[in-house]
């Protein structure tokens, strides 16, 4: 399986990384490593996380207040958003 990241999700990921980097490069790098680890797990187990809307699944990060929202399409995993646990629910719903 291949990970494809929606442009807006990529911008969110970069913004989150920059925010954590402003606090500590160590925290930012741990965030980046956790995202990579979740990507790997999702590609190996795409149906393991709960469905939250139609075919959209939600993978919570373990050490940061964000979820990776994604859908599976054939051999691709499309990441639609990096959503904060408590901010703007459903803002990402128009992304395809």
C-alpha cells in the first residue's frame, strides 16, 4: 500500500511540526517519528481503525492530540487530515 497525502493534510502536518519545533526540536522529531510509525501500521493494517464517516477511518496518535484521518482506495491510503482532538470537528469532510 502507498500513502497519498491530501495537500491540505500535508499543510496541517507541516504546521504541526513547525509548532512543536518552536517548543523543542526533540518533541518535533518525536512527533515526526510517531507519524511515520502510524503510516507504516496503517499500510499494514488499513482496516484496523474505526470508521467515523462512510469510508473514513481515524487513527489517534499516542503521544500527541491529533488523529490521522484516512480512507483506503485499492492499493492507496489517502490521508485527508491531521485533526486535533478538540478543534473544529468535521472541518475536513469536504476533502476527497
